[in-house]
């Protein structure tokens, strides 16, 4: 089933306080720490793992769960899924890895 869900997303070419600070500074930015989740409008993003510059993201769509999917991303990639578009700005490793995402569009905008 996961293989079928992966087709729903197209991929091209810190700590909890850090995540809060990033979102406060720019409402389009989310920093998600490994094994946690963040929300951007109707999209929930979970980071399952970060290793060797790759992050495993789980995307959960509030209004269309059939589009839920898991993708691997690297810095600089643009992801389009479920009407959302975001760029992976940073993938940081360490004890608890994190991913910094910048959203460009969302459904209806």
C-alpha cells in the first residue's frame, strides 16, 4: 500500500524551541524534529528518521487521508503533494535530527 501512496507526492531536484522560533519568525517555515510532528494548515508532517542527509517524512492530509504518504527528502528538494508545495531548506543530523521546510503554496492559495 505504501508504494501506491508514494505516487501522491512529487519530489524535485533542531529542537522543539528552535521549531517554535522558526515558525514565529516566518509562518511559512516549519522545523520538525525527528520522531515528532508539525502542522501547516491542513497538513501534518512527521519526521521518522534523519540519516546521511536524508529525512523520512510522513505527510498526513486532514481533508483527504487517501493522499497520506511517506517520502524521503534531501536539502534543496521541492515537494508537491495534496495541493501543498514546500522546499526542504535543511536536514540536520545528530542525536535528534531535524528538517526545516519552507511552504510556498497550499490548497486554495
